[in-house]
């Protein structure tokens, strides 16, 4: 039996966010370019990458996840779009296996 994961998890719990999206840009795309793209839909950067090009974006209430995915997919500077998730920690994984 597969475990389910919550939508829009609490601050500490695992789950998938419906108001956030992870966008991976091609190498060389600057934060200024990312902010310009985000400004077209009113999204903001929640987490900036340290060693990659993967940004976590907060979506405005005026756009749903499906429309945001389509929007970012249409941008030539975007490499990949992924769901924004918070994975369970080791304690949660061990507890669910018991």
C-alpha cells in the first residue's frame, strides 16, 4: 500500500505545495532574468539556488499550478519544472515503515 502525502503541508510536515513550483533554469540565467520572468505572473522567489539553477517560486493566488507550469514551460530560459515538495524526514519514514 502506497503512502499518501498531504497537499500544502504544515510548516514541518511532508507534502506537495499547490502554491509553489520548482523551476530549473539553464546555466547562465541570472536572478534578474528570473525576477523579470516571475514579474509577468506575479510570482516571487522563495528559495534561491546555492549550487544549481533550481529556484522555488511562490505563486500568486491568481494563478494555479497547471497555468504556472504552462507559463514556465513556454520560457526558453527554463530547463525543467518540478513540483515543490517537502520530503519526509528519516524519523517519519521509519515510523511509517513500522
